C-alpha cells in the first residue's frame, strides 16, 4: 500500500511538473513577439514611411561635395540630390565639368530610361556629347527616375579619386542620396527594422579582360546620438564580377572618413553563413552578378535590431570602438541612398583598366518595418 501511494503521489507530482512546463512555454510564446529583434512575418508587417520618392529635376544633378561644407562634408538636408564624382583626373576640365554640359543624344540605349516631354534631352548632362558606338558619360534626372552611363573608356583615370580633405577614397561614382535633419528615429519598437528599397535595371555592361569592376549598393548612415559616432552601411545588390570574386562576404573597415560595414543582399554569404549586418526581404531579388538585365528588378533590404547589435558588437571587438551606445533606440538615420561605383584594384593598373556600365533606378524609398 505504501508503494502504491508513493507511485500515485509521484505520478501526480510529475504531471504537475509537466503541466507547469507547458504553462511556462505557452506564456513565453505569448510574450516572445514583444521581445523579438526582427519582424516575424513580412506578409503582416506594418511599413511606416520614412522617405518616399521625391520628384526632382536635373538641377539636382551636381558634382559631389559642391554643396557640402567641412568639417563633416555632409550634403544639404531634407532634399534629394544626385551626385557625380571622379569622372576624370584631378585638375582636368572633364572633371570640373563632369555634369555641366547637355547630352543631346538618346542615352536610353544604355540606361533603359528616356525622360518624358518634347525637351527630354534637357534632363541629360555630362561632359562630352558622343553617342553610340562610343557612348560617353551621360546622367539623367527626371521625376522619380535617375539614369547613368559611366564609361571609363571615355575619361582619364590615372590616379585614385580624392576627397576635399586630400584622402584617396573610392572610385568614379553616381549617388542618389537623401540626408535628414533632424535625424530619423527608426528602432522605436523591439521588432523595428530600417528598410531600404529601389527598382533598378542595368541594360548595359561592357568590359574586357581588365580588372575594373562596377557595383551597385543600397547605403545608409546611422549616428549614435549619445556619442556622435556614425558608420555607413553598404548592402550590395549588383557586382560585375562573379559571385564570390571579391564580393559575397561581409566586412567591416575604415575608409578615409567613416567606418563602414558591408553585406551582400542575399540569404547566405559566399561562405554559406547567414548575413549578420543586413537581412534580404523575401520580396527582393538577390544580388546580381556579372550580367545585365533590361527589366526592372526590385531590391529591398532590412536592418533589424539584431543586425545593428551585431554591427555594434563587431565595432567593439574588432575595431576597439568604445563609448558607443548598445541601445538601438539611440541610433538615428542620418542619410541613405543608392550608389553606383567603379572600382579599380590598384593605382598601378587603373590607367589601363576600363568598364562601361549603364542603368537606371526609380522610387528609392525608406521605411520602418515592424510587427503590427
């Protein structure tokens, strides 16, 4: 009888323990979404606009740094600009007038975008005015669209581009960009994500055996309001090189002015890891490599709180950056946009390396995505 009672007592004790575990698990599941650090279901996510595409004209097409002032060299706030930089060697007229002259031939052959109206050619600028088969540089701005043909065969590039403060930095590029003042709070909710998106086509790509490359990226700058520290995020959605050939991996490094973190727009990195710095939307095309395309493709990237925390962690551990906030609510969006850039592997070979790339973008937009 004692053994039977003991067995019954043990049975009910174990049953109560199992029930308690089930109740705790159910309670945790019930509260888990409130503590999620990412959107749990994008089909049900709420998208709050931070920036919707602004309609602009060719008067917003400018040489980079022309409207920027030291010490931070930031573009004017609360207006969208298309910046061009590095289309010629320092001191040359082609660089000084890189977007000063009218381009009267139909550049849509290369860009996939033809401005509207009887005076459509007034929305195209460059330096030279030579159409096919040469196709000198052409930049288009009209409404929500911006087009580009960057042809390094048509301008000098014997030395790296330099910043106004004298540092070598980047290559010839076009940037579609917006800066915010005051800066924008993004990470308001535990599931909040910075969301960047654009429609993009690239109908023209020409290169030989040279080592010059072309890339297209979504970029953003976040600033910590407690320390003033800022970094640039780079999310690559096109590279003229094959997948894994100097692309496809995440990195963190210092350029001439800021730290920047780089991530491919893909579900996996080239070494088959889940990207830590950015998240590809399920609605987005992944990074495109090595080939052109003639129809719009939609690219969307998310930077979740977990992505941001991974960046902060690596800034601390890899770069020794101290004193920056580990609370995502302290980080604000400073600027963002789309960049198309030419890269040269070394100053010694760049004079003879060439590539020609043409395309267009429209409706670059920024949202805060979060669970409803």
